[in-house]
C-alpha cells in the first residue's frame, strides 16, 4: 500500500508539530523518518494512522484519500497496523490468542482464526512459542507478536513508532536484522519512526530527515549520508565536520577545493560556482599522510576494530574526525590528507 502526504500540517496550541509535509512512499518500501526528539515524527505517524486529523493538506493510502478537507477515514478502516514502544499485548492471552483475537472480533470462526494466527506467527518465526504468555517472552519476541497481530488485522502498511527504544543495545542490533527479515517476508509497506540515525541507516530503503516539523531531505540513505542538502542534515546523519573553504574550480558535479593551503577534489551540487563555500568531511575522507594539513590529535576512542580520533587543525579553527587502524596517542602531531568531501548547497 503506497502512502502519499500532500502539504500536511498539524498544530497544537498554535505550534506546528508537522509543517507542510509532502511525502510519496511507494508500496513495499521500508521508509524511515528520523529526527531529534520533539521534531514531529510521532505526530506524523499518528496522522497517517488516523489517530490525529490534519489541519490542512491531505493523506492518501494506495491512491484513496483518507484525510483531507471534510474527509477523515477512521483508523480501523485504513488497513494499517501500528506498533508502539509498549507493544500493547494482552497479558492474559497466549501468543496465539493475541494474534487470533482481532480475527475473531472481525467475525472469523475460532478454529479458522487459530489457523490463520499460526501462519502469521510463522512469518515472524514464533510458531514454537504460540502457547506462551507475553510475560514469558523477551522484548524482541513481544515485538514480533505485535507485528504478527498487525498482519492478522489485514494491515498492508505497518507503522512503527520507536519500537526498539526500550531494548538494550545488544538486543536492538539483533532486532534490526529481524525487522529487515520481517519486511522481506511480509512485503508490507513499513513506515518506521526513530531518533537513532544508526538504526535508521541500518533499516531504511528510503529515509527522511525531519526537523522542527519539516522534512529537510528524503531519499536513499546512502545519498542522504553522502550528499546532505544542508548543514543540519550533515550534522545529524553520520559523523563528520562542516568547515569553511574555497571552491577554486567546478566541472559538473566535481569541484576543486582549497582548505588553507591544500587543494583537493570534492563532490558538489549542480550549479555550484567558485567562491566561498562550506565543505562536509566524513571520517573516511580523511587520512594520515605526508604533507597536507598539520594537526594535533585531541581525542581517541577505541571501537573494537579501530580507533576513532578527533584532530585539531593548526591553521583552521576546526575539529576533524578520523578513523585509524593503529592506536594513536593524544597530543601526537600528524598531517592529514583529504580524499574527498561534499560542497554543501548554498542557502
């Protein structure tokens, strides 16, 4: 089921939680909306689910308008399933009972509902645990029960609001893999809300960065990472630094850039012109080497198979992140080679 939002706005007490948001999410996409707490992500999800009404704009599911001027289709008639942080399972029912219940309330016979529930539990790899109660399951297993219940409700679209926020880091990593596998098996359109950019990048087929109620940028995660449209996106997605520099020459989407006395090549948007600019550098675009920019290592963090370091440039007021295979020492003097970058669009 595709999702289309056209200029959707929702305000509370005069403050816009969602501000003129337009999105087109193709059917079958795993679409992640990421942004800081309070940016409007959950309100956006509630609008799509039918739990909130937009002040202006329209929402369509599979081409059918479900919210807009004088139109509001109730949540129960939208064909969407919602998974919240709490999972909202009935503690007195078994796993199978939780999944079968919406089928029975829709009029399906008890035996048929149990058979259908068994199939949905196989989809989320919980068939052997059908007789257990929610209290006997791990957090990740309870989440999969909630997903199976969404499928049992006939949901063609799954809306997930920070579903991994209450899990410990180790379980969160394994659940990312399980969610990706669930999406492949179910082929349901999935809208996933999170404030964790690592989680977003790991899961998304398409990603949108939200800030103060607006969508700053959307697209494939690798494009948003490599070519952010503004400094806020550059700072929120991935590690890196944005520093002043000078574009010396431009050829299409490639620019020659001068930082202090060093010239290097960088990607740039179409229409970039020579002159003052702001350049984003990612850790993988910075390396130790002879010549280059002189700097001093100011911080080192061990990451298991590499060290993350921060270096302070001597002649430019900037702290640059770098990843190293050999352990550096705080205070070491180094020279940096620049092996790429991105010229941020003006404005």
